C-alpha cells in the first residue's frame, strides 16, 4: 500500500549550516511519490540533481530551486513508510530542530497516516558495492526480503571510537529508536566547518559535540549507540532520493553522504 498523511504538518526553525530561520510544510497527497512544491510547480524528488559531500546533502530541482539538509525530514518519511506527500519550503535549508529526525517523525505520526492504493515496495535483485579503497570506506546493498541497515563508524583517538549498529527498519523501530539519534561532531572539526561556511546554526541544542575528553552536552546521550545510529538516519534520508527505497540489507563502513549518493546513483541504474 501507499501511505500519506491524514493532515498537514509544519515546522519552523534554524538551519544547521545557514544559520537562517526557515519553515517547511508537509501536505497529504494521493499522487504517488514525494514531491516538492515551488513557485514553478510540483517536482518529484527523483528529478532532483544531487550535490553531496561527506557533510551534508543538497539538491537542485529542475526549476533551479535549491534544498539543503533535507535528510532528517526525508528519513522520517522513509522510516514511517510515507511515500506520497507534497513538501513546501521557505528558504533553502530544512530546519535542524533538535538534530534528529524525531520531531519530524513524532509530528507525522500524530497527524495520522492513511493507506491507499496498491503495494509499491520494490526489492533489490542484485548486490551493489561502492568501495573507496584509498580511505577504507564502503557502502553496499545486499538483496533481502526485509529493509535492514548495518553501519560501522570509526573515529580513532576520540571519545566516539568505533561503533556498530544494525536494525531491521520498521515504522515502530524507527519511531522508538532510530529517529531519536542526533547529528554529532568533534570540536576539532569546527575550524574546517567555519572556513567552509557550514554549521552557522549549530549548537549543543541541535547536535552532539565531543572534545578530546568526552561529550559536551549536559544531558548526555539518549542511548549508547546514538552516534552510529544517526548515520543510519542519514542513509535513510539519502535513500529517499530513490522515491521508494528498495528492500535490501544496506551496509555502511565508515561511509557518509557522498558514498550514500553514489549508491543511490548505482541503484537507479539497476532498478
């Protein structure tokens, strides 16, 4: 079945990288697919030209409209199996809110979800591997009857260290656990981010921040594997650019938005 909302939801907040306030609205739709509404019309997310690096996801719609840092909203839609909505954004960057997809997911769940139409799920038929051997990173998708994600991160010499998490992704697991994981960073990265005009809206209210001694956020982690689980949120958001995420076991080894994007491109060629 396809899924949409019972009623629209709206979010206002600061952009993580721009530091500017923006508002985004998500409206119910019986038109299959995730669409962005601009002054020029409706554009399916599958028409977006993606510009990604390891720090953020950004894409340009056919009319030239730019959308930045949409992965948390898209992760919420994907995790809750919402595949038919119209999104309107004022400004270029989706609000960061608390740094996780959870506020989006909670509002969407509370708005209510409607089933309609026929089954739209696709299954990946062949394995796909994206390997960055020079940086010892990889991203792969293995055929599976269920949507599963396994992710490994490695930050040697930092309090984050090496972490591994694996989930079978269902709406309940996403809402109760995966969606709660916040974005994170190291104080040693701040100079790089500032020089590149990023993280202007970042704070301890919307990101986990680690220095060489440990976590700076007073409230601590929401759960022990929050950092690596956030990478799963990023992946689900990036995979939403496919329109419908094919059923598969997705495995990320020290990957990031750039490898996620390469995997999306490869999957488009085999579906």
